[in-house]
C-alpha cells in the first residue's frame, strides 16, 4: 500500500541574498531561480544558536534559523518561520554542519517544517531528521511537483538510503521502528569468515554488530553494540524525555554502569554575558534539572561541577579518553566531537538525542558501514607545525570543503602520525567533525599503551587484529608530506576558510586570544602555550595591551599537570586569565566569548561558524599561534614573534 505525502505550506529558500530571505519572511513567495545562490554550509549553530537551546520540546519551534546569516545580516527572527506558514526548507551543500544537536531539526519540525531539500546533508543532522520523522531529499526536481500539488510517495524520500534507514523513515522515526525490533546481547565475532581484508573500523563494527546483521558491505545500515554511551548537560534531559516517552519511567537501562553523564557545557553559564543579559539562566536551570534528575534516578557514572562552582571535572571528550575508552571499543555520545577518543584506536562517533536515548535502553546505536579515507602523512612536521595545522590544511582542500568526505572514516597514518602523542592524535580525530566525517581513528601502538599506563595505570595488551589489513579497501588516499605543511589559520565564518599564516594579507589585530576546549585543552596543548609564553617572559613580554588571553584547562587532570610543572606561574606572569574546565567560550557560554560584532578572536577551538564564541569574528589557530598572537596583539606565528622580538633573553 502506497504512503503518499502532500505539502500545502510555503517554501523557504535559504538564499545567500538577505533581501530575498527577508522578502519571504515578510510574506512574498519567490522562485528557486530568484533565490540562487543558495547558502551553503549552514551550521546547526545558525539553525539553533546555543542561546535558544534551553528547552527540548515544541517550544523550540519559535527559533529555527534565528542565527542564520546572509550578507552579514540575520534576516529571520523569533517566530518568523512558524508565523510564516513555511513547510519546506531549501538550501545548498552541507546542510546541518557542526554540532550533533537534535534541537535543530526539532525546532524546524515544531515550526511546521516537514521537508528539507538541500544539495547535500551532514551525516548526524540527516540521521536526526530520520529519527524524528522530518523528511529530507537532495532531489530539487521535487520542488515543481510539490508546487503543482502532486502527492509524493514516501519511497521518493528513501531513494539512495540504506535498507535500515528506509525502514526507519517508513516507520516515522527510530522509536516507532524500535518497538518492533529485538535487542539481544551481541554475539562475539572475530574476523573469521570476512570477505576480504578489512579496515580497523570495519573490524570493530564486525565485533559489535547486532546478531541479526548479515552484511557488513559498505553503505549497509546496521546497529552496533556500544561499550560506552555518554551525554552532556545540554542533551541529557532531552534524551531522557525521549526515552521516557517511548519506554516509560523509570526506563529499563541496559548496563547503566557504561553510561556516563557529564556536566560541562553549561557549567560556566553564570559567567556568560548573553545568558545573564538576556535572562537565559532560568532556561539553563531547566536543562540542568533534566540532566541532574537523570543522573540521580539511574545508577550511571557522573562527572559534575567543582565544589566551588568554578568549573567542571572536565570536558566530556577529554575525560572519555583519559578515563574510559579503550582500543577496539565503540563509544557514542551526544556531541559531534566524540571522535576525540578515536586517538586511542576505538570507534567513537557522535549521535543525536534520540539515538542516544535508544542506546541507553537497547545498548545499540545505529550507523552505516562507512567508507574510509586513509590520510597518510610521511616525514617530519616542521618545527611549530601541529596537528591543528594539519587539520586546517585538510579542511581547506576543495574535496573536503565541497562535502566529499561526508560520512567517511578518516584513518590517520604515516610516520608523522606515529610520531605524534595521543594528545595530538586526538586533535586530528576530534576535528573530523569539521571535516564532515563519520569518525577519525589512529591504529593503537606503543604510544597508546604508554598513554593508558601513564593516565590510568592500565597494562593494556594490543591484539594483532587492532590495525587495518594490508590490501584493505579505501575510498581514496590522501598523501601528505609533513615537510610541506605549514602553520595555518582559518578565517572567520567556517573552519574550511584555511590559509597559511604567512599569506594573511595584512596585520589582524586581536582583542581576545583563547586557548582551551576539548580540541586544545589537553596536556600537550598546554605544553605549547607554555613554551611560547615562557619564551615571552624571558624577554620581558606580556599579553599585549588591548588583548586578553584566556587559558582554559580541558580537565582537572590537565590543571594538576600544569601545576606540577610550574606552568601556572608563567601564565600569570604574562597576564593570562586562567579558567577551570568547561566548554565555556567555545559553546558561547562562558569567559573568553566576544560581546560585540567588532571584536576579533584568535582561538584554538574547533569551529568558527557565525555566532560561535559570541558575535565577533573568530580566527582558528593552533595553541602556538594563539599564545604568540596574545603577546603580539595581532595574529602571529611563533616564528614571527621570535623574529620580531629577537631570540635573546632579557
């Protein structure tokens, strides 16, 4: 029996031209031709900025696209989509970049949007749509048919999708689908019987696949058993709300000892200007109540705030790597930067609230067997070139910027990667979220074993299978010569706006220099901040007048490390403001955020979409460059700083 859908509402074309968008909001219908060029790379920070993510129900329908920018302005205000009678959104490539926040499609759905047509979608965003019943398509031929009043068969919205996803879309979402499925414990499987050589990720999937999985062919939708499932304070309450609606309260959690709840994203909201100024702290309290209720109701692991309220125990991704994840395991969390733990050789990926809620009860998480890109970096990196520079180089490549890596695994290898610490490898895998990939992974080796011994006291034994097989199939290889890579920055607006720092056309003054976040708050990151700042202290330098330097520890373990090594005195001598762990300014929720559009920030965080870290302009850079820029008062590499101030100590 056919299932057909009729759409009677208006189209909202997210154009690159602000006047076209404003005209639609004012009630004028436009054509696709008039709306071109369509905005590309619309991030979830623009669909639902963090300052509106203070609920997890239909109230989000007031806010879709309030952060959307075209021509430097924001033409869509509160309630505009709901009051405008829009039903179909149309946009360009890489729709839904960035965060895993399910708040974005929930807001769109609650405002009346039933279908989103885009040239391409980011993986997590589209999966979130599938899970809650929002339809998506890349077929622009649907537009004239819908305008003509034609009913569209549901099968047209499943075209090109894997069989499991098709079944979920037909069912109206993940939870309706789940009611008719069974969730037994996985049957242990090794590589025996595989059809050929496998990548490391394929081996991990094989060992964790649902017993009913018969094929691990690339592109196949499967459920895999997760060793670790975590949420953070923005989405614990939403996930619990979704879980209770389907499974009742209390819900029958599967293996709650392998579920972790982190209070890290909102821990500094009381020090965030927009949250105080705009009366948002009450909403923050509602989110935290949902988080704390879940943590108190169920016997899960909990990482909370420090006793004095100055921060958290640590950022979720960093703590998962420092405390929990192990090579060969599957880790899933409510954040797009969950691949951080791939630095240990595990399969770690982000998911939306519905997926995580489902995993809490069933133990299983959905994914598509991915293709893999092998990024091989041979030779030694130049002095001062870091993993962050490597990622910014990859991000500016045309293939990556156009979405050519969406949903793929990034397998990092080569002598330059083997020479990196686990902390540096974590920067590579963490920022696969910006590359558009499914996850990032580095095969575990003796450095992984040493990391686990040092950080956890574990004598971990590597197993022979924990590497990709010779002859494994890759979508393609990206070969880089470490000696060719240079210090990079990314211009404001998108992490893909990369440019060699020596090619920045004119001096860029800096109001704020920010070092921290899951990407850049690790031990080796602080080694790098300290190397630059100690050099400056030895020459009588301090943070430049008119510039503020914020250094935020990723975990309390990192703080203790810096304290033991005497770094804190150096940081204070140069005039840095030290912050306890938390997502803070990276999530536009704490000290280090900009407060005016004219402010310029150089930041070691992972993304610089419009509105990220405040209304100002954010340049992305490595820890070396952030610290050097703080002393220079302008965007500056360490080499440039040394040339400007001489190499001799005072």
